[in-house]
C-alpha cells in the first residue's frame, strides 16, 4: 500500500504540470523573459489558409504563454506588445536590453508559396551578424568605462566579445534545439531545423535570443491548428515547458545566476 502511494507520488513529480498545482517554480537563471509577438497593427505578417493573420496568432500564443509563466513560475514576463500594434524591432530588443532580460523569444508563424511546406523552425543570430553586434557591444561597454582608446590593445573588447558570443549564441542555440524538440514531440510537427541568420528581429540583443516559427499558416493542417484555440494552448504549453527546462538545464550547467545578472 505504502509502496503504491510512494510510486504514485513519484509519478506525480515526474509528470509535467505537477509543479503547477502545488508550488510555484522559482527560476534560477531565467528570471526575466521577454516575449515578442511578431508583427502587429498595419504589419499583418503572413495570411493563413483559414483567413487568420499571423500577427493575431502570435499575440494570442504570447499572451497564453505569459499567463502560464505568471501563474506557474516566479519569472518576470514582459511582452513587446500586448495589443494589435506594430512596434519597431529596435524598441522590441531595446525593451529586453533595458530590462536585462535573460531570454528573448520572438514568436512567429511561417508562410510559403509551396502549400506543402510545413514544420517548426527556429532562428538564432548568425555568427557574422553576431560578431558585428558583439563588437559594437564591446565598444559601447568599453566606452562607458572611458577606455575606448586602448580597447584593442588591452583586450577588453575581445573579452567582452567572447563572453557575449559564447553565452549569447551558444545558449540561444541550445535553447532553440530544446524548444524545437519539445514542440515537435507535442504537436507531431516535423523539425525543419535551428538556423543561423542575420535576423533583423534579433539584432542588438544582449541576451540569448531566438525566433520561433511555430508552423506554416499556408499549410492545410498546420494553418488550421495555428488558428485553433486548442492548438494555440499546445503551442503555448510547449513553449512554457521549454523555458522551464532551459532554466533547469542552465542551473545545472552554470549554477544559479542570481548575483551575476544583477
Ligand atoms: Zn512573422
């Protein structure tokens, strides 16, 4: 009898969602997360087979995800827009930088002229674009200390650049892999891959940042799913668990980050 009770308690612990009912998840590393629902206002994004606009679906899923994170965790969750308006890329990233976000997720849906195109795709800033960004960042950081002139010689720029590249790019990539894997498992969608690109959306980000293309609005099945409330919940929940998993992974790898990111 006791053994059965112990086993069921153990299983409850292993089941996703167990955290939600009894306790609030306390993040170690990802304490501030910025969600960026792509497009908005005049900027409609892709048009789905069902007539739904990408901008609306991005926002609905971002709001659902925000809600999940807020009721189940102690994370601080900020949205780059909470209603139907367009916000320039620089403002979206600017908010994340200003608020010292630990993670930036830009939420989008894909589209193609090929009606059969389908699957989940994530993007991180390409090495070349990142290099440029980190150099700019290094220069800015060094400039603040008033040592811009000898930045090259004392290696300060290189150090900041390396730190940013490693923690930013590698972490973004690791998270993107985790996210696509988890989402594919939940939705059955195929993984198109984690890709490097000079994404305008992510330029200037001072934290790990990813773009997720949840699926194709132009695909018969995925388009219907993306527009349905039931699947919107599934997408939000997959994103939720990816973020929690990522926090746990980072905590194991590098230990709690409470002091370092303050
Ligand atoms: Zn988009």
